[in-house]
C-alpha cells in the first residue's frame, strides 16, 4: 500500500515529532533524547503481530536498561494504556499519533488509504541520529528483531 512521506534511512537525523503520551500530555523527540531508543512503529497494539512485537522489545529492554523503547501507533492513548496494563508491559513508552498523523507522514509510515501506520522499526542514538531503519513491507510479517537489537546495542 502507498505510504505518505519519504522513507528514512540510517545516517539521517530523526524528524522531530510531538505525540501524545499515556497521560494525554505532549511528548517530543527532544524529550526522549539522551539515550538509545528503539522506535517501534505499529498499526495497532490490538493485533497479534503488533502485540508480539511490542512484547519482544519490552523483554529485550529489561535486559539492557540503557535502551528506551517507544511504541508508536494511532491507537488512542487510553487504548495503549489499557493494552500495557493487560499485557504487563512496563518497559515501553507508548505514544499516540491520533491527533493529526503528522508523525506517520514525516517518518514515511502512514498508509495512505487506511490512515494507520505501517510496521517499522528505527534505532536512534542518544543524539537522535537514525542508526537503523526497517520498513516491514508485509503487515503480517515481523521485523528483523536481531538486526534492530544489534543496532541498538551498537548505538551510543
């Protein structure tokens, strides 16, 4: 399906964003800086692959307390918070792009006809440079966890 915006690649600076946190307050890219981040982009946490993907990154975040995991979707913040509580996910910061979809367009993940995000994983270093980018072309497929985790481990 066609995506809005241009694809991002390793070596680029991450585009700024303002998303909504679980507390309904705005969260910017700059506020998440200072550590390595796995940006876990999802169509919806309430789907099997997105559920498994976020649980996997949650488990890996426990192993390396230096890496933050951001799970970004167009799900409402209330739904994201409910999912985290039901799933026992505590090491992932959920962020919602429900207000205007600007994250989806600027990161090249907004599926045009559906207005939801495609599946993608980015690794950002502490200065918000992209060190790894993967756009998963088939919605039912998982990302390359090993490659993303290796990139997070290598990023400073």
